């Protein structure tokens, strides 16, 4: 009896009938899961790259301004962010003029304006972003642009299964003027 069972098990092990269909049943769902995950991760990295480029484009455009900017200009920059990222989610942006004060050994805010979910940047908030700011000379200024957009992945993939917010931080020195001026009127 024992040898019969061993003989049948060996015969079953050596039989190759039906292997292709069994492999297809196992590997097709696995391959589809891998392809959807790869597509979702590729799309997330593509969207992140679009957001980074949009933040630097807006920062560069602001750095070239010699005239004062106002609410209409900032609204136009949000429209530019929307156009460049081609997202359906809400858009948030914060533009701040930051300068270095050598005597106080600290960064200071000249002005900060927001659109969307951001709060205005205040002097007390600067230590949280201080490590991202460049070394500056006394009273030298940089334009800080922060953007926030929402991303929904095309497929539910672990790690991308929630709506994520893509935050970007860009700074640029004013090019043709010592600082970027804000006007309320």
C-alpha cells in the first residue's frame, strides 16, 4: 500500500499535462497586478515631476518681475499651476519674500500671500523651513514659492491608495530688481 501511494505521487509529480493552464491561472492575475502597480507608480512620479517643474516655473516668472505684483497676478499664477499640472484637485500656493537679517542672525518675512489651503508665512514659522533656505547676505532676499496639489492614483495600490498631497518648495533670487514688491491696489 505504501509503495503504491509513493508510486502514484511520483507519477503525478512527473506528469506535465495541464501545466500551461495552471501557470496561466496563477501568473496572469499576478502579472496584471504588477502592471497596474507599475502604471500607478509611474503616473505618481510623472505627476510629482510636473508639480516640481510648475513650482520652479512660477518661481522663475516671479523672479523676473520688476513691477509690483497684486492679487490678480497671484491668481494668474494659480491658473498657471493648474495649467502646468493638469490636475483635477484643489490648488494651493504661497508666495513669500524672505530676507536675511545679519544683525538678528535670522530670516525675516517682507510679505507673504496665499491662495488655497496655506496660511500666511510668519516670522515665527521660518525656523521650520530654515534648512531649505539658501545662505544669504545681509538684506538679500529670495522669493519662496510653495505649491500644494492633490493626486488620485488611477488604480488602488498600497502606498498610493489615499489621495495624496504633493507639496513643493522653490526659491529664487530676484533677477532684475533687489526685491519683489507686493501692492494691494
